[in-house]
C-alpha cells in the first residue's frame, strides 16, 4: 500500500469530519475484503456514507460500484480532494 502523509489525512478530516483512525480502520477492512465483490463494495460505500453523514442514493451507489468494478478509479488520491 502507498504511504499517506498527515496533510492528506488533515484534508480528508476537514472535508468529512472523519478522523485518521477511522480512515485507517476502514482502509484495513478494504484491504482484507474482496474489492471486486459487489456485496463487499456496497457495504464499504454504506459504511462511508454513515461515517460522513452523507446520504448516497441508489443511483449514486450503483455508479460508485460500477466505477470500481470497471477499474476507473483515479490512482492519485491527493488530487481527488
């Protein structure tokens, strides 16, 4: 896995109110899960939705899942923020 610096986590926390420990816990779950399994992906999306207090419509959830399954996710996380 790639190394993330504290400024990255600060950006995420400022935008989402989700702290570094929660992010790391979720990252561990993602690493151990099968990220090509639709059921696992839906669980992760729903967990992130709950953590951030953001509602994700079924349409948006489907779009997220399809993007991940089709490998269309940006590799540059810092630019996504």
